[in-house]
C-alpha cells in the first residue's frame, strides 16, 4: 500500500518545495561569500544628536544614489556589474 503525502494544513511551502537558487559566484576567482558595491553620484544625509559633553552621535543616515551602481568581488576585486541586477534582487 503506497502512502499518500500529507497536505500542509497552512499552505506553507516545505523545504522540499522551495526552489533551488544557486549562490552567486565570481567567475574570475570562485568567491561566493564577499562582494561590495560602489554607487556613483550618491547623496548621503546624516542626522546627528549632540551629547551633553558636546560630542556628537549619529542618529540616522540615509543614502540615495543618483547615478549608477557597480558590483565587485570582495576577494579579487573584479568588476561584476553584469551580475548587479541579480544581486539587487537578492537583498532582503
């Protein structure tokens, strides 16, 4: 007698149903861990609070890029800008 798979009562995906998304990898050195992004023509706004002793502490920082952004391998520093769209889609 074959067993029938149990239905997920909440309709959530199980680990068996999750799509496999391969890790992004540098085609030059194989690094798949560290990357960095450089944004051009960026506007950085930093809000400060003055402390009782007269020093300042950062309260909030916002960055808006008005130009393009490029992606680089954190290991060999090769330009990986052709992978930037996928990189942007995977930031959570």
